[in-house]
C-alpha cells in the first residue's frame, strides 16, 4: 500500500524515521545489536570454553603485550580461562538478566499502574502508598536485602531487581492512564459497552506505549548495571558462571599483578549499559517529547 | 505552606510503618525457621530455643511485629548476632564515615555537575557541549565498583599519589571526638591527620560522585536551556547586561529549582552507591557494615540497619520536598 497523502502514513513510521535521524539512538542501536549477537552466537564466536580451567595458561597478558599471544586475545585469568570468551558468554548472562527482570517488572508494573489509574479512588490510594514505600528504600539496598534473605543466586538477583523496578513502571503507566481516561475515545468505548479490562488493555494501554518503551530501554541499562553490582558483591551469579560483575570481583585480588583481568569486563559493562542509555535517550526524543530534557 | 508541611509529616508515619512491615515480613517469608536462619544450621537446640525466646519467635505474628515496632520506637535496635555489639552503637560509630563520604561526593557532584551543565547550556551544540554530554551519559552508565578499582590501579598502585584504601594511615594519631575524622582533625588542630584524612577521602569520594555528577550536569543543562529561552532573558540581554550577569543573576537562579530537587534525590543514589564504594575502598561506614552483615548472614544487622537507612532516606526526602515547596510555592498549592 502506498498512501497518497502524507497524513495517511502510520505515525509510527514518522517516529521511526525520526529515530533513524537521531545519531545517538542509532549508535546505541548498533552497540546493542553487537552485544545481542555476541549473546546469541556465543558458542560460535568465542575462541575457547569460558569455564574450562587451564592451569598452564594462567594470567597470560593480552595479545598486544610482549608476552601475550593471539591464542588468548584479551589474555587469561588466574585459572587460565580465556577472558574474551568469558566476556562473550557474559553478554548472554547480562542480557538474560536484563530481559527477565525488566520483563517481570514491566508486566507487574503495567498491570498495577493501569488498574490503579483506571479505577482511581481507594484502590489507587492504597497502591500508590505501597509504591511509595518500596521507593523509600534507597536504590540498590532493597535488592541487596531481598537477595540476602533469599540466598545468593542469579535467579534471586533477577527477582530482586524486578521488585525494585516495579514502581517506576507502575508510576509511568498510572500517570498516562489517568491522562488518557479523560479523552473522548475512552468515553466512546464505555458508551458502546466495552468491558473495563478491554478498555484498559486494548484501548488505553496502546496509547501509553511511548513513555513505557523509553522506560523499558533505560531500565535495561540500569538492570545490567545493578545485576553486575549484585554479582560483584557475590549476591548474583555464582562461579563458574561467566558474568562481568563477578569476574571483576575475582580480579580484585589480582590488581597488582594482572590489571587486564579487571579492565575488560568493566569495559563490557560500560559498553552495554551505554548502548541502552543512548538508545533510551534517542527514543525519548522521538517518542515522548514531553520527557525531553 | 504550614498545612502542606504538616500534611507531608503526617504521611511520614504510614510510610515508615509500611517500611517496617516489609522488613519484618521479609525475614519471616523466607523459607525455613528464622531462628535457624539467624544462627545457622549447626546451632544447638538450646541456642535455637534461647534465641526464639529472646526474639519472641514462638509468639503469634502480630505480637512479634508489635515487639519489633516497640523496640524501634524506643530506638532499641538490638544486638549484632556474632559480636553481641549494640547495633545502635555500631551505627553511631560508622554513620559519620558514610556521611563524610557522601557529603564530599555530593559537593564534588554539585560543583562539577553545575559547571559542566552551565557551560554546555550557554554553548549549546558546541564541541564542549557534545563531549560533556557524552561524558555525562558515560557517567550514568558507569559501573562505579569497576571505576573505583581503575582509580585504585592508576592513582594508588601505578602513580602512588593516593592511599589505596581505608580512612586514615596506620601510625597517624587522631583523637576521635565526633567520628567525622576531618572535623575531628580540625577541632584538635591535628593538621597531619587532617591532610591524611583528606588524602584518603579523595578517591572514594570521586568514585561515589560519578553518577550524581552526570545526573546534575544533565539536569542543569536542560534547566538552563529552558530558562534561556524565556522572554525575560531576552529583555535582560536587550538591556545590555553582560553575559555573566544574564547567566548567573537572571538565568541560573530560576534554573536552580529543578536542579536542587535533583540534588536532593541523589541521597538515595549515594546511600546505595556507598555500599559498593565502601566495600572497594575498605571505608568503615554503614555501607560496608551492611555488606559484611549480608556476607556473615547477620540478620539483626540487616533488619535494623535497613530500617535505619530507609527511615533516614524517607526523612531526607521529606526535607527535600519541604525545601522544594519553600523555593517554589506553587507546589504546596497542588
């Protein structure tokens, strides 16, 4: 179909075009794509087994060092494991954590926020008070406490991050739903007798997607960062899982002898988080002019 | 205004109560017997019994919660499980270290963040603007636990300019008055200790300030851009005022409102970041203490320490809200 009038084009096409013109967003998209490809094709891309211990290959420096070799491009750690392979497999772990925890937070936050904003009244008051209470725990502390009680594991870390991220989704959805509820199309839907749930999920929510998509992208960034921090503290991924934060924690003891063990996982975290933040900023400009800063 | 402040203070109580409910039930939702969780699997039957008696774990839920609240209300935070130290005394010793670190980090963030934000806004789309905003984006994306180690590697290990960790060098004597070492050094006029304490503070403070600096810079830039578009700025320029006067007397003052709120909201980031920063630099503050408690599974410290930090955070946020209402009276009407 080739629309004759520019007005007939789907507004999403305009937004995509705008996104494509946004250099930061495109840069972010490229970085994310690279990491996603690394995660998916990790077994084909990585030159070595990430958890295979090779004691004769301990602490080999990167290839560009005089003592390094092309066998291990980024060197090896204290157990002789190939750092490049661990970083490639680490992308898999970090992206999985981000998708699962943000996905959970997205689902619960959206349901809570939309129901709360749609029905208003008592229910809304109680829900929002509860959200405020979760927000009274500073930043990563709640996640640390949750994992401390449930026991350290990657699964519990994902769960803990999901809990701490529910409020931000609930708040954004609630604000959008409150605004949309005043509009004519909602009244029209009510007038033809549509059920409440149908109105919420099929009429209102699709119109609130802009800020939600932005928030999801930015949450991917912070979830990767928080998961790495939890793993760094020993509360997330357990050895021998190749995880960037956990690998940095291991490398602390080697700081005097082998700085490369510490350097590359950190750059990987920075790169992945930066990618999602770049895309998130670009999306914000394209989708949600109100949030533009 | 007064009614707004009173209303906000009244909301404080249900919020704190909610926080206490979450913290209380977290220990009881976890699978297994709390007493066993607290003492470990190999604890003797008598020890378990004694602890259940001591904490009232054999009583109904609501009575246990009542006891928990009663203890909190009388500021009795219990004892640590392993060292049998009073939690309250531990907090009193460690909290000044965290405050010292956080205040230093906040001062760095405000100064650097606002300088970068103002210059970026006044020179929008210049190379400086692009670079500093890219830097700010990298700042919010930074794993600070890694950055701290990189600083350590560069400035302590390779260059040897700064001490690698801790709060004070071994062998430096300091008479402790308030537990704020820098303040103590000034009070006792111990300049050697003062220099040493500041030297130790630099790396952890810069590490902790990374994310807030980036956030403040971005916020200052956008607030300044917003204000610089206003008509009264055009008027001020048309009157022939100098660039300096327009920016600092007319624009900055109005741009400050959202910036101050942002700065206030950074306390949460700082308290959370303190756990990571203090762990890396062996800084004896509340964050490292909480981390050690998690590692040793000292649930009394986790429970009461979390309550203390969350309570403090709620009160700080209230303070920020009230301050915000004072600067911007429109808020209190809403």
